[in-house]
C-alpha cells in the first residue's frame, strides 16, 4: 500500500475556489477511469475486483489520475456485470 497525495473528488467539488472547468475535468477523468475498468472486465475477462462503494469521498484526485480507495466491500468472486 502506498500514500496517495491529493484531495478527494468530494473536496474538489465542494471547494468554491476550484473552477468549474477543473471540476468537470476531474469528473471526466473519473468516468474515463471507470470506463477503462469496465472494459477490462468485459473484454479482457478480468472480472475479479469490483469497487462497490464508488462515491466522491472514495476517489482521490492524484497528479497521476483518479485513485479509488476504501475496498472493504470489494469481492473477488462477483462478475462486474452482476455488481454494477
């Protein structure tokens, strides 16, 4: 496990000093990352890890892109298409 530096998506969206363009870019990056994970599950057959608690407090906005945290509810056995 490593330390990830950056605010949560929730903090970004609630911060009035952050421009709407930055907020929309952050949301777009999160959705792009979600789509990539979904495609890996469907097209590459790797359906072992699903993040059940995707909310704005469980997504960190790191300089390298969105990072999901809080996998306490994750399951290794459920297929992506059954849990989303």
